[in-house]
C-alpha cells in the first residue's frame, strides 16, 4: 500500500489518532492528535511528527460532539493527504468475541455482530462502534478495519481460557478472552526485534495504566492473561475493581438491594484506586496526596498486581523476563520498585539507578529475572494491521471500501 492510513484509538473518555505515511512496508508518522476530557471539557491537541503543535483548542459539549470531533480530524489531516491520499482508517475495537482472531474489513453485518458484544465491554465498545458509524457517514468510500484487543489472546492455554461453569454456557461463548492485545502485539514484536533469544523467554508483560492487565507470553504468543470475559477482571485499576469474589456481587444484590446496573456502575466507575482512596483514580494524584487512604490505595494496587503476576508465573511454571509498559509501567519508577521489591522470591533484583532513569533494562546484572521498560505503541499496530488487511483485499480482487 502507498498513501496514508489513519489509526483511531477511541476510549471511554479520550480519542487518540495518528496519521501515517505508508510506502510498502515502511510507516512514517505524520501527525499525532488527541481529544482529552471527552465527557467533561473536550480539548484537541495535534502535533506533527517533529513535535510542532498545529492545533490546540477547546470544544463545546453538544448533541453532535462526536461527529464534530471526527470532522475536525478530517479537517486537520486534509492538507497532509493532498499528495498522499488517505487509503483507510483502522479502529481499535475492544471485543471481537469468539469470532475474530484477526483484524477484519468492516461491513454492516460485522458491525451488527460487534454490537452484541457491548455488554462485555460497556466502557469501550460503544465508543469504538460510534466512531466506526460516524466515519461511514462522513466518508462512506473509505475502507475501515477493526483491530481487536481480544485477538492476541485467542489461543491462550485452554485451561486458562475456560471458566469452571456448566458446559451449556461455555458452548455459548462464555470464556476468558483478555484485552490490551494491540499493546501486547507491539511488545511481542519489539522483544523479537531485540533478540530471538529474548522473545523465547517466559515473560510477564505488565501493561499498567488507568486500565491494567498482565500477559504471560512466550515465543511472542499469549499463554495466559489477567483479564477475562470483560476488561473488568484481574488487576485493580483506576476506577475498575479488578477480580472480586462473585459472591460479593450476589451479596450486594441481596443485602444492599443493589440492581445489576448499580453494581456494574460501581465496579467499573467507582472502584479501584478511586474507590479505595476516595480521592482519585489517577495514580499521579494519589502519589502527591498526604491522605492515608491514598497510600492504602497505592499499596493495594501493588499487592494485587503482584498477586496476579504470580498467577502468570504459575501458568508458565516460571518467569525469566518481566516487562513494564503503558502509562504507569513506563513512567513510574516508584511503582516499578514497589512491585519488584515484592518479587525477590522470584529472583528479581532491581537496579535503582537504572529504574529511576527509566532505562531500558532496570534489573541488576545478577538478577535471575531480566526486567525491562518498553514503551508501547498501539497506534502503529493499528496502522500496520489496517494496511495489511486492505492490501490483501485488493490483491484478492475484493472492493475494500465500506460502502
């Protein structure tokens, strides 16, 4: 493929995008942009690849705000696509269910199927699909590709994928999926680039951010992961609880008279760091707070992360490499140290100077487990997968447009 590709990463409260110039297998970043505070005070910031800021503006919240956001994206990228036409847009889609193990060219039937998965991802799936539908309305000629966060985990160990529930429900597709797959795809590719030997190691990748998960990985493939049917399970997160006893949910319904909708709202939006601290779901805010509940929330975040990591180690029967990634994992030496200090029983020895410097390798030479910090890049994975799908459709003689 030659031209430009737009990579769109729509979340529950933000929308990130990047424009890439594509020449064969080579991808060059042209623009990066982000809408923050989508539900409160939306603001658009766009920069060229070299760092020059070309847009910084506030938007008004209105009935047609999402459509306005996408039209503004087209307005911003238009001058950069005059000589290199826009060929396709790739969307990060949270859930592909049991049907999709690879990115796919979108059509109405596929979008309808993805809508049935909204209950499994109520924070993200609606935002993903809303962007897809609005893009079709604005540019019906433009091929759109869905790149799934669940796809990387499709072939995890069967025992890790199964819930111990009656067969009739397993047959209906109720199983553990896992998420942050685009991030894990990037990390797996990066490990392979660094060393063929490194990618073969039993590795736990810790994607730590407002949404957090871990993945047990070997030979660039997922073996186990902490999230499950939905992105609510596993680690404690910014506002999400992570894994809780299902009996707690039943008890809250019976003893506190909470409805399923109220429990869902609590577990997704009012728990995690926010719920435990009573202050904020933003780790940076809690790190600066002197409130004792802020410290309790941080301690619990670390404790839960280490407990979930031990499950990944058990699945692989060992760990030779640990990788920190995403917002917290890449940028918080304090959290990395707190986690690594609890992993001495696994042979983890941290180099404090390297850790504080955010070095690529932050473990001591004598550490039995190599510890790395690898910044993730979900958008380049989106762009690569999108270009591949559209190119394959063209080679097969199929019309790639979503018309």
